[in-house]
């Protein structure tokens, strides 16, 4: 079956109304109401967070980045991952998948201390799926708004790698495969806060410091089996995003 036909079968579904906007002025937003602005706003074929720029087997990932794996329809961006013919340096079969980063783009947008980033996503089904919203700059400055693995269906991983803090947030009502959920992070100098559907669920008491800044990364990775199960078959895996917004 052609890639385009697979995509058409799995992209459509109902969107849910998100909670009210958070406090602060909206300074940057991606509403996915137009085709991806490759090069201008987004980069999809490389990130400095990956050892080989377009793939990164060292980090328990099967990813091989392909901008064609991110498409927009009816106000939703769909990330799709499919098996690829290439072999990674670790001998594992690669999966073509999608990533959006503001790094290397002409706009070069960065979040900074005090900002709040918010996204609304539909969590994926599929063993091996590993969606995330995170930050990166100069080999560090990583704060994970969320990471998700369907083998832990009701759990979000929330992490501050700048000053070493993390939480496993479990919510059987809000977090599950196929469910739309709004997730946000405020990058405080002394405390990073995480929000799920508008409620603060974790405050780390660590923060990112007063001069922190970083690029945004929104992507669908595939686990290689080291910490979570790898994909167990060739079926495509998808991850949907309604918007990404930054308040300041």
C-alpha cells in the first residue's frame, strides 16, 4: 500500500475543545492550519540532539527523520512512523518518522526562562511509540514537557534535565492511548511547573536558571527495546497534534 493511502486511512478523527488559555501573552503559536513552513519556521530533517543529525541509535531510538512523515489536515498535524529499508549503526531496522524543531530554521524561535509552552496532542496507540515535546540547545538545556509510551498507558514522563528533576504523572482519566490531552510547562528560573488539562501536576523546585533558552522539538520517536518495547510489527504508528503555543 502506498504511503499516502496509509496516511489517509489513519489521520481523521474528532478534536476536543481545550481548556481556557493560560495566563500571559501569546508570543508564538503553531496552529497547524496551513502546510508546514519547512525552512522558515520548522526543520524536519535534522536536529543537533541526534548524533547523526537525522538518526540517533545511541539513544535507544529507531528514528530516521523524514519531513514527509509530518502532514497537516483539518487543523491537525499528523506524525506517522513506518518501517524503513535502511539499517542503523546498531544493526536494527530504522523507522521513518517525523520531527519538528525550530533549530536551524530561518525564524529560529527559542523559548526562554519564564515562558509557558502548551500543546494539545492525541496520544498514540502502537507498541514502540515514543512521542515527546522537549527542548534542546548546544548539547543541553533539555526540559521534557512530556514523554509517553503506550506500554505505560496512563503515565506521562515529566523531566527537567537542566537541574535534574523528574516525575511520573499517572492519570487514568486524562492519559490513555487515543485520548486528546493538553500538556504544558512553565520554565521558571527556580521551579519548572507541568500542567495537564490546565491543572498543575508537578512543581520541581529546581528550575532552569535565569538565563536559560532553547529550541523546541516535537516528535514521534520509536523505542529500540532498551527501556520500552520496540515495535512488534510493520503497522504504521501515528501521533496527532492540534497546536503548540508559547505564552510570555
